[in-house]
C-alpha cells in the first residue's frame, strides 16, 4: 500500500469516527432529555403526594391555610430535621455512640 492509499484510508476512518461521534452525541442528547423528563415526573409525583397529605389533614387548601401551614413548617422544620438526623445516626450505629 502506497502513502496515498494510506492517507485515503486514514481519512475514511476519520469520517467514520466523526459519524459515530455525531450519533453518540445525538443519543446523549436524547438520554439527557429523557432524564430531565423523568426527574420532572418524580418531582410532580412527590408534590402530588405532599398535596394529598396536606388536604387529608387540613381539607381544601386555601390561601389562609397555606400561610398557617407555612408558618407551622417554618417553626417546626428544625425539630423535624433534628429527629431525622438522630434516626439516621441510630440506624447506622445500632448500639449508640456513647463516649465514656
């Protein structure tokens, strides 16, 4: 094989790789879009569950009830997070971490 043929073969291989690269980038774009859509669906499902719990406990949500609920959550969020944190610590250390 002479140098000209080697050059031509190399150029053809480059074109094939560029085509594969385009296909890969397109597939990546599709997957990123799908991922985004799935994340939005998960968020919507969580929001729906939260709304159902709230409505079950306080009835139809009005502006006034939302304001009260917001205040309640603000005042008790730290306690809730502390309890959640303690539960996580206890589950990772079943005997408890007691220093002597």
